[in-house]
């Protein structure tokens, strides 16, 4: 995966806002023949950093691991469990981009009432 359009922290992870306007513009300049029907995965890999900017439950600005946002089920049973978990909501850690210290949690899915 290429994340050349984002800064990189001391741990070697790219960080920033997913589909940041400047990252998308740079990607499109580098790929003038981009076809969203065929090349979306290429753009997604380039324009989504490994650490994605969020605000934690207590309003601390930080980053979540992109892999925590995009879980892929391996089996139909995993898919059912993930669907249930997403409907109920679950929490992932929020990190400081430089130190990778956990600074809060971020809720994924759910109604927001929990």
C-alpha cells in the first residue's frame, strides 16, 4: 500500500485525513487516466493513511488505525458477528500520531445512544 501523500510518524505509519483534498488532487495529478470504475482500490490505498484522523469520545483529536475501520470477515459466521457488532457499536483506541500513546477511544457503528 502506498501512502506517499501523507506525513509519516516515527513508527513509520502515515497519518492524516482520509481522502484529504490535497491527497486526492495529488493522486489524480499522478494518475491522469484514473477510472473510478476500475481503479477505486488504487485511489483508496493511496488516499487513506494508516492512521486516520478522528475525535475521540471525549473530544480529543487523534488517530485510529485504518485497519480497525475496515474489518473484513473471513467467513459467513464472521460476517454475521461483524454485522451485529457494527449495529451495536464498538470502540477502538485513539492514538497520538507521534507517540502512538492511547489518548482515548472512538465508537464505530451503533446508534450513538449507548
